[in-house]
C-alpha cells in the first residue's frame, strides 16, 4: 500500500534526480531510498524513473505522479499545520458574550489586542442581557463573558478586568444638567428609568443602595433592559437615570452625564469555565492579564 512516506521519498528523488542528494534530504541511506522507490514502483505496477549509470530521469508516469503527489503532500502538510495551530489556540473560534455598555469600556481594546496577536481566530461577539451572561458560559454557549463582579462557583472562574463608577444621566435641558457634580438627593421625586433587578441585579442593587443612602426611594417611571436604551430615553426627556460611567463615552446627544461623588467603583471582570477545552480561551486570558 502506498503511504505518505513513499510519496515524500519519491518527491525528493523527482526533484533532485540524484539518489545520494535525495537520500540526504529525507534522512535515509541511499540503499534504503532505492528499495523504497522500487517498492513504490512495484505497488503501482509501472516505472517512475529511468536509471542508468550516469543519470536519473522521470518517466511519463513519474511526471504525472509528481504533479499529483505534490498536491497530496502539500495538502497533508497544510492539514498538519492547521491542526497544530488549532491546538495552540492560534486558529479556531472564540465566543464572547457581552452587554451593550461594554462597547464603551476597555473591553474593545482587549479584543483588538487579542485579534492582532491571533489574527486567524474568529471572534464571535454576542450581545446578551446581563442576567444571561453567566449562564451562557456555564452551558458552553459562550467561551467567556464580561460581567460585573459576581460570586461564581466551580467550574466557573472570575478575573477582574477594570472598575467602573456610576454617574447621573440627565436630559440636556434639565436644570442640573450644567453641573460637573451632583448630589443624588437633588433628584428625589424625579422620574427614574432603570433596568429591572431581574435583568441586571448587581447594577440595580448598586443604584438602589445609592438612592437609599441619599435618603429616598426612586420613583421608577420606566424599566428597560439595555443601558443604551436608557440613555436614549433620558435624551428624549422621559426621565433621569444612574448609569455606568462608560456610557458617558457614547457621545449621546441630548444627555448630560454628571459625576456622582458618592458612587463606589463597580468591578467588572471576565468569567469563564475551567472545563472549557477551547485552546483559544487561554490566549485571551493571558492577554487580559497583561497590562496595556
């Protein structure tokens, strides 16, 4: 039976047309190469080379096999390289779950750094609601997600990435819109637009805690899921809100983002499963752990 070793020996001899040179290329002795070529000819039932005391040349059958065998060997070499690249995490796909506000954090920069170092890895970014992020990692729907700090149990792991303060979002024509800082207590009685706790529990609890510390229960006029939608609704003058500071980078017209001094930093990080066998994941985590 013809195997890849026979083809490699044959191609070496077909290229150099010299047994000693070809034997050195494939790292075998000249007698061994001669036997392998003879065995290949016997298997195929035809002569591949014309041999005499002075030279070696290809027969018509040998020329045809050279063209075909080179394609086979090149294809196999390509498959080997691709397989090894996948095993090293240099090729493949990485599935990342995120929420809409992530576009304004350091996360896109991290994705860019990863894509530059691993250009042959496809990055599948899926926008989800906050309360779906961890579950998507647990089920394997996502390889990792970016979420506010949360307690996770084995096999999930969490690594801090950055901290994010909260700020006040007001319509641009609001009486307090021109201020650089604003005490949250001044918004008592204002209609608030927030995400429901069932969608973003960490963020919702942080906002409610700030309001309670300021001495009031917020009057929630509207609930909506996405931070981008909240900011749009504020721009339309439908209410006020407390949003992650990153949303101030969105450049949304009609909204004033005002510093909230009493806000503590909310930590955000990467969540992944230690049972995840995707080699691409380790490369991303390594880059995430390095300074910019």
